C-alpha cells in the first residue's frame, strides 16, 4: 500500500511526518484549535497527539503501518501551524481516511485548509486512491461547511445518538470521490 509521501508541499505549506520532538508543539496547536465539548461530546485530550504518534489512530483491525501523521508548517514562516493524520486503506484499499486535520487558532480562516485539501486530492489521485473520507460531528457547523466546500459531498453514513438534545451527539461520514 502506498502512503502519502513522508514530505510534500502545497503552494504555502510544507508537510512532513511528525517527529517525536514535535509532539508537544503539535499538541499545543491542537489545544488552540478545538472547542470540542459542545460539538462532539468530549473534552480536550491532553494526550491525543502523543497517543496517535505512538499507537496510531486505527480502525478496527487496522495496522499502524497504514497510519500517517504529519506536521503542517507554513513554509515562509517555518512554523508548525497544524497537523493531519490519515489511515490508508480504510474502509477499502482505495480509501484514505482523514482521522484529524486541524490548524491552530492563529491559522484558521486563512485558506490553509482549502489549500491543503486541494493538494491532498492531487497526491491521493497520483498514488491511485479513489476516495478520501472524513468523519465530522453533526454539531460542528464550521467543519461541515469546510468539508462540503472541499468536495466531500457524499454521505456514507450517520453514526451516534438517535436522540436530539444538548448532550447527545452524532457524526456524519463524508466522502470525496476522486474519479
């Protein structure tokens, strides 16, 4: 299975495999990027980056070798502004599942996410993948807008609570077919 390159670029961004020495910096970027409680039903995880780096964010029966976690740097400033984690080959061989993509608060709403997603589509096609997938909380309106504008316009499933209330949550899995 071909993974995303260990290092790749967009116009303004440089991505490379996360290194152990970058975990704390990326965790801080993650902390500044989230307000999860109201959208997904769980609070900030102070060990998310370290746990993902060490163990992967794997689907049922998944292998760590198919997991990739990359720091996103703004090339001109050479600073980490976000990170992306992906699982290659789930739910089928032709899929890349984006388990997390986020930017620190200072880099949000500046076009970085759209720029990254456009190049991710190019790279995934080049590697022979047929689709990208992402799971988004139904209460996370900014993320839903972002992903649908990025071409993730097919729904492959809705998962979670069947009750609508402030303390019930559900997710939607969105697909971008690369054909």
